[in-house]
C-alpha cells in the first residue's frame, strides 16, 4: 500500500483531492505549475466565476468545507432572459426553495481549497513546479523547480494528474499508447467582460439570477460576484458573420453590441476598449480512456474529461471525481491500482453523459429558452414533477440538484422523459391543452421511482 501520493495541478480538483487523501492518512505532495494565487496576481486565465451546484457542494461538504464555501456564494434562482428590446423574463431553475445554483469566484474558491489543504497534516504544496514529462518504463515523474531551476525526478507510481484540460500527463500517456484521447473543438469561443458595481456599490442588474442574452447562434451571459460586479461572457462563432474574427476593431465591437445587446451598453463602460482586455479563448470536449495506467498514474477532473461550460458542470464533475475516487480507495482498502481502475471504469459513462448534455445545453441557452415550445415543455415537465415527484424529475434538475442520480442515469431518464414531453406537447400551445392523464400513464409505465430527494 502506497502511503505517499503525488498530485500534479493545484487547481480546483487537485487541491480538493489532496484534502480527501490527507484525511485517509496519506502524505500528499501537490505540484503546481503556477505561483501561489493567494500571494501574487496571476493572469486571469479562464472564467473568473463559475456556477457551483449540488454535486460540487456535496463533495466540498464531505470534507467539512460547506460552511466556509457558503460565505463565497451568491445564489442564482433561475435564468433572467434579456430580449433584443431590453425586456427581461425570469425562468426559475426548479420548483423548491433549495433548487438553486450559486455563483462563486474561481480564485476565491481555489484559495480556500489551498488554505484548507495546507491545514491538513501531510499535505505539502510546491508552487512553480510544472510537470514536464513522465516515463512509464522507468517510472519517472519529471518536474522543474522553477525557483532553483533544477529538475526534480520522483517515482511516477501513485501520481494523480489534475493538470487540467491541456494535461501534459494525458498527452504523454497518449503518446505512449496507453490511453486513447480526443479533443473536439467547438467552432465557438468565448471572451470575458465585466459589469462593474454601480457607484453606490449595488448590483446594476438582478443579482440572484444567471443572466442570458440569447441570440440564436450566439449569446452573452452574466454571473454575479460578491463585490457587486458581474462577470460577462460572450460566446460566439470563431469565424463568420457574426464571429470573433469580424470583431477586430473597437468600432466593430461597439457596432456588434449596439445591434445585438443594446441594453448592455449602459452596463459595460468603455466597451470598445474593454473588449480587447481579455483574449478570445477556445472551448472543447476531451474524451479519453482509460484514465489510469495501473497504479502508476490516474487522470482526474478536466485532465480526464474537460467539457464545454454550458451546463455549468465541469468543476462540479471534477469535485464529484474526488468523492468517487475516495470511495474507491475505501472499498479497495487503499490499493491504488484497483481504486484507479474502478474509478476510471465506473466514472467514464457519467463523464461521457455530462459532456453530451453540456453540448446540448448550449443550444438550449442561446436559442431554445426564448421558444414558446421550450417553455411549454418546461411547464409540462414541472407539472409532471408535481404530480409524480418520485418518478419525473426534469433532466436539468437531476443534473443540477440531485447528486444521488449519476449523470449517466440523468441522461437515460432524461431521454425517456423527452419522448413523453414530445408526445404530450405535440401540436399544443398551453399546459391546459395537454392531456395530463395520458402523461401520467406514460410516466408510471416508463419511469421507475427514484429514491426520495434529500433536502440539502
Ligand atoms: C468559460 C468557462 C466557464 C466555466 N464555467 C463553469 C461553471 O459555471 N461551473 C462549473 O462547474 N464548471 C465550469 N467550467 C469548467 C471548470 O473551469 C473546470 O471543469 C474546472 O476548472 C476543472 O478543474 P481542474 O482542477 O480539473 O482543472 P483546472 O482548474 O484547469 O486546474 C488545473 C491546474 O493544473 C495546473 N497545471 C497545468 N499544467 C500543469 C503542469 N504541467 N504541471 C503542474 N501543474 C499544472 C494549472 O495551473 C491549474 O492550477 C468553466 C470552464 C470555462 C472554460
């Protein structure tokens, strides 16, 4: 049994995993390529804030961080849809008071996790230690100590690779022919902007919602921050009309916002300049298998399964990985080879499921949310949930609020529910027109009951 574990990457997933391992009594060396984000200002990188939901909160709660994390959160109860005329419409995410999601600052949450990891007996964090290579044959993990500029070589055995979507470890495993991996790039990219607080330190728009400006082929979203600002993200095709390649001058960016998001012009000061502060960043889905090579190395979080951000689940899935791997360590009695294998095999179907659902959700967010047919399906889904809460739970709710239902199961049940909604809403324009008795029969014959939901 290995008593000492190396984790590469002290981002969201690696730092939480180190806490889980320390609680099991392991000594953990956590190697991070960048400097300590608590002490230095690092380039913003991607997504300044994130949506945290039930799965992530549960994994954080299991190691006693729930209370501390809650102080960093802003509740979002639903989507606030902004149309071209500046009219807004609120669409609740769920039907019960706890069916909400939360906005959290990435650096704030990462700093909390680093503090918590450092407070654990047995965790040592090594900043500015990028992993440069691995060698499976000679069992070597090669890092660079950027302070001394000396290479550091350690046994590879029992390394967890939490080095994110561009994982050098995954790429090395692929080159060695030990894993198969594919990255599917989306033809859309993103860019971040900011809505600052108003002069009196108030939010300029409703704080307890995830704002969406859906425009069919593209969209703008905004999530609240604790300092009363909003982080705004434009998702747009990389090329085309409109496309990021066309928005290459301040005037072009200004004209685009005037035409597509006129109500944001009063919210984002000096947009023409602000538009060029942050880069255009790509979006992709990483599908890879297996995630481990024996007990030597195991991929986790985005390194194993990066997804597009439209379901707000990448971090949540990465946190859930930590919980799942921990459970496999428990049932494998600390045999890492067995735990890594079981984790990879059992978790992969769920990673594939959330990757698919995240892609589907892009169309929902940028387009369907303004479609009356979508709104009718949502109304019927909520009504069916009210009638049969143990059997019919809208797919979005299963993914966001039910960590006891795996992503794979949410996708499977969601497909059955989708067919019921197709049948019941076909040709109808309002909930009153739909044959809910027929829907009840379909629900009871095609969906087996779920265990009762626990109230968080
Ligand atoms: C625009 C956008 C919006 C998103 N919104 C959401 C959301 O709302 N909700 C949600 O749940 N998820 C969201 N995500 C996904 C989320 O950001 C990721 O799933 C999450 O960060 C994964 O955590 P991780 O620790 O696996 O990877 P990362 O957070 O990428 O951390 C990897 C760490 O490894 C370090 N590293 C990299 N290479 C090396 C190396 N060679 N050696 C040592 N260290 C290394 C990095 O510096 C970093 O600290 C979003 C993603 C994007 C791009």
